[in-house]
């Protein structure tokens, strides 16, 4: 059996607001959207990062305290401190950092999107 990667899916309480946030703040573009029997959206950015957003209620999910997720999505950017400043200005929440790992010589931090979904962010020096 072969296993292939697909996009991670974020469950949204406010589907359209979250889709718009990812488009406006993180420059994702909609590649496919379903609005009939349920609400689901595929997004992709210019670097090929793919993400799905689904209406939590329609999927039978009751989002609790999202900072307790057992899976965290991680992104890489060129300038972590500047990126986190930008996220803060765009209604995201900084959860930690920016911090410099002196031993590994890379910057890292964390943020949550409009609905509190957690992300880690590192620069290109992180191994």
C-alpha cells in the first residue's frame, strides 16, 4: 500500500471568516471550494503549501481549547521576528517567541490563527 501526503485540514467555527483570513493574511489562494452539502475549501500558497478548511460543526467536530491540539502545523519563513509582528497586526495571536536558538542558530516562535489554531514557525536555518 502506498501512502501519499495530502493537505492538513483546519476545522473552522466561522468557515468563511477563516478562509478569508488565510487568503488575506497568509496569501493563500482558493483552489477548490464546496458549498453545497457541506463547506470545505482547498487553499494553496505560492510555495506549494496546501491547506484545507472545513466547517467544524458540519464535520461533527466541537473545537475545544485548540492550544491543546496533539498535532501542530509548522511553517518556515525567512524572518521569524518580522513575520510574528505581521501576524500580530493581522489579528493573529503570538503564543511564544520570537526566540533565537543560539546552539542551532535559528529563530523560532509560535502563533495562532483567527480561531486559535496553533502554528510553530522557524527560519530556514532550522534543521
